[in-house]
C-alpha cells in the first residue's frame, strides 16, 4: 500500500484564495484593509525567514503588513510598549510576536499584553486557557495546530473516537494540537522525551501527529497500517548533492512511512504552508470582527 500524500501546498493555496476573495469583498463593502503587525526581537535568521514569508503571503491576499524590529537587547518595557502601541493602532487587526524571544525577556508577559481581539497567533494565555476548557471558545486558535486539523479533515480522517497520538508537548504545536484533537472527540495521548516505549505508543495511533524536531526519527514500524500521519518537523540534514548543502526533512522517515500509512504530509509542502494560510485567515477574521 502506498499512502495518499496530503498536499498542504494545494490545500493552503485554496485557503489563501478564499481569504483573498473575502478581503476583496470586505473592502468592497466599505470595510477595512486587514492589517497584520509583526514583531521581531533580535536577529534570529530562521525567524526572519518565517516573517518574510508571512509578509509576502499577506501582500498576495491583500493584507497589509506592519513590520517592527527591535534589537536583541531590548528591555521588557520596550517590547511591551510596542505591543501596546499596536493594540491602539486601528490599522492593525492582528499582532504576531515572533517566538522565541531572546533570553531574558518574559514571553508570557509580552503575549499577555496582546489585545485578545488582535491575538491572531492564539498564544495569549487567556486564549490558550479557553482552548483547554470545555464549553469555552478562544478568540483565535494557534495557526499550526489549526492547520493540522484542517489537513486531517481534508484527508478524510474520522477524528471522532479515533486514537490520536501527539509526539511533542510544546506550547506552540504539541499541546494545542492535542487540545484541538480532544475537541474533535479523539482519544488523545501526548508523548514527550520521558515517554516509555515511544514506538509502541505510536503504533496505537489511528492519527499520529509528530512535532519533535528530530530528523526522520519515526520509522516504518512505529506506524499502524492505515494511520493518518502529520509530520510537523522541519529539520536540515547535510546533502552535498544540493546547491545549498542541505535538504529539509521531517520528523518521520517519509519513504518508509508512505508504505504503511493511509495518508501522510510531506516535508516540505505539508504543514508549513497551512500555518501561514491559517494565520492569514485569522487576520481576516480579526478585521471582520473589528468592523
Ligand atoms: P520544541 O523543541 O518546543 O518541542 C519538542 C517536543 O518534542 C518536546 O515536547 C520534547 O519533549 C519532544 N521531544 C524531543 N525529543 C524527543 C524524543 N527523542 N522523544 C520524544 N519526544 C521528544 O519544538 P516545537 O514544538 O516548537 O517544534 C517541533 C518541530 O516542528 C520542529 O522541527 C519545528 O521546526 C517544527 N515546526 C514546524 C512548524 C510548521 O509550520 N511546519 C511550526 C512550528 C514548529 P520534552 O517536552 O520532554 O522536552
């Protein structure tokens, strides 16, 4: 059996086209141009690349970007003051504070300053808290986890009652995706670096979401035949045959997993594009609500 490849690129392109159409309609109806402010503290090259991509895709769908960069040695007060300034700016509907922040800055305190209505990344402690509670709805759900659920549904996974295993428990991927799967009525197991018999636990998964940041760690015999596999990891491995000297691989050994799974996301071209498209969707929603 060879798995269906879940084409995140195509699914994301479709979502972006729908966002572009809705932005056009919003403006036609006299609404605002959606605005996304990005805050980068320090000069982490990976963060700079992610933000460049986010701004490029924003422009393509008609969302205006407001890029703010602060030096790595900025004080807590300076970062929080910028967030407050963006809260007060009516052209800005969504605020994205690029994580991680440099050492010494209190991430939770910064994220807490973001106005709930502008928290398009969904990382405000109140939004995350609501996500974890039954009967409460966050203003926004974090983009990568939401994108993962979209991909699973698109692939036809029946999440209701499924055994879902999430490998990784980070604040930005593992934990919120586990919370979303619980909301979808899956039975969820969350694994991490202390999990005993990780391959055995993964083998129980009808739905396996892997977000660990370890190149090709999940092998063929970790995967239950017919499982839906979402590979969140992005890892660089040396490859002298490539001009840039490396290639990107996921946390799952794709060539092995593809022979066992029912459906699987590739890296690149799986979760990554969905993260950005979902962020754009959240920014549009923020602008629609602001109206
Ligand atoms: P973190 O480093 O914050 O978290 C990694 C998690 O994996 C931790 O919970 C850790 O366990 C667990 N882990 C690490 N090693 C092992 C191991 N050997 N066995 C079991 N569990 C392990 O990473 P992120 O969640 O931020 O990111 C994960 C991956 O996803 C990265 O490759 C990142 O680049 C990628 N990513 C991709 C995105 C996209 O849009 N495609 C968006 C965000 C991230 P413990 O808690 O015990 O330390």
